[in-house]
C-alpha cells in the first residue's frame, strides 16, 4: 500500500508532477508567443519551486526510517 506523502501543502508527488507538466506547457506557449523575459523568468522560478517540492515529496515517500528501539 502506497503512503500518501505530501509536500506540506497537501499536494502528493503525482499532483506536483501534474503541476510541473502544466508549467512546462505554459512555458512553451510563452516562448512561442514571444512573451517578455520577465514572464519567462517568473515561470522558470515557479518550475524550480515545484521541482524542489516534488523532490522533497518523493524523498519523504521513499525515506526508510529506522525502527524505534525498545526502551
């Protein structure tokens, strides 16, 4: 059974990956439309934030925690 692991904001790794995909599509559209560097930079920074959140959510999901020792 897969544990539901989130990034602290209630987003699962799968939800974060979906958001990243949407941001990448948005970036392609911004570039195709010749939008400003400011908009592209804002999009790039948001992509970076979501990559960080996704990495942390995946680490937490797969982190093997040591068993607590009996006292």
